[in-house]
């Protein structure tokens, strides 16, 4: 395997799949090229794109040979696979991940690196903001982490962090953290962060948080969070199963049982169920039965968890109660509810 010849303080890994449209890829790359922090390398991983994304990447590699390294392969492995491939080529002391339809403020990396170096943290994160056009004007602010999660980790600090571990794209990591603990992302599925995030957090020694919206999360119709399909719901279930399996294998479930129960409930159960039930055609009652069965096998008392319902409204809680009593009644009633709401909305 070839490695980039120059060494950089920071390696920025960008998974790329069909992002040429509307200048999305260019805007992302330009935001990193134009960082005020210069000691970085960009590892752009072409995840078997079928548009001209690879041509765009090659052009940046020609224009900025001292900064840009393009990696490509033929079989689509999704973001997790592309990130894993990028990690192989990274030479930096720090590693950051940026989605190819997002972008960052000009001082994003300088602020995160400075915070990491001055505090000795092995992970540094920030706030992100939601935008629906190419702009550096701050949009709707969304906090994936909080200031009180900052500091050196002990068991209780890690538990608080697990309650909201955030996204990998709003953080930078010391490369040694990733490599020394054999950390990676699941491949060939969406929602790779859901599977990897809690596992990676088990190895954090010191996390720092900058409460500034330095990361721009681009909202558009093809965003994963805006696309509900049976396949993506299945991927979310798979991500939950993979997270739980890895936590068990690495021996963390007993000490962090309640936190992992809560995470699994959100990823595997509630988020999936209420997304899946919005699918208009092709959903199956057997899927709902399977989800309920798996929850009862792994965490039969999940509704007693102190964090249960944190990301649900009262209506959803009532429907979960109904599902636990009678899954068929839940399936029919919730389907009719959204059929009625869609008719009223003219959908």
C-alpha cells in the first residue's frame, strides 16, 4: 500500500460518492484548501462514483499536489469503507472526517488543533449548523455535544458523553487513538456513525468541545437523514446490532449497560420503527415483529431506563406502549394515523 510521501500534522479524510452536482464537491474541497491551518493533507476517497466526481478530485490533485491525495476503487463501500481506506493513507498526528457535501469554516481546523494541543485532549469537537445553500452564513445551530462533556474521562464522564456522543464529522481525533485501539467504521451500510461512535468513545481519555458552529451540515433532498427507505431502515438496525456486538466483544457492556441500552433503543428500535412506519409502500408487519422480538431479547426492560424517551414525544411513547402490548394493533393504528395525516396534507 502506498502512503503519501509528505507528513502533515493533520489528515483530512473525505469520502466521495457522486457529489459533482451543483458544485457540492468543489465547495467542500475549497473550504478545506482555504483553511487558515496549512499543515494538513487531504485524502479524498472516491467511493466508486458514477458521475464525474473522480475527475474533479484528480483536478484538485493536479492543482495541489502537495496537499491532495486521491484514493479510488471500483466497488462502493459507503462512507464507512471510504473512511477506513482513508485512515490507511493518513500520515497526520490528527485525523478529521468531512462529508463531501458539507464544508467547514476557515478557522475550523486551527481552532480544533489548538484546543487539542493546549489541553492534551485526544478528541476535540465543535457545534455544527444546518444550511440549505452554499454559504458561510451560520444557519440553524445544532449541538451534538456540550461543554460539560469536556475534560479527562473517568467512568462517570464517559457515561455522560455516551448520552449524546455526537457525530464523527464534527471532531478531530489523534491518529494514535484510532490505530492503537483498532478502531474503524462498518462498511457497506448507512449510519456508520451510529455503530462506531459509542465504541470509539470507550477509548477516549480526554475530550474537549468548542461551542462554535464551525461545521456546515448541508441539508438537501438526497441527504441520508432525509431519505426513508426500507433499505436504510434495515441499515440502521444493522448499525445498532453491530454497535452492540462490538461493545460486547470488547467487554464494555456490563460497566456501561444502561448507556448502551439507551443507545441501542434509540438506534435500533425507536428511530427505526417510527421511520419505517412512514414508508408508504412495501413495509411489512414482519419487520415490526422482528424489531420488537430483538428488543425483548436484548433489553426487555428498556422502558425503565432513565434516559428512555429522551428523543421521543408523548405520542410516540404511547405508541411504543401499544406496540409492547400488541404489535399488530400498533402496526394498523399507526399506519392509519399517517395515512390520515398524509391525506390532510395532500401528500
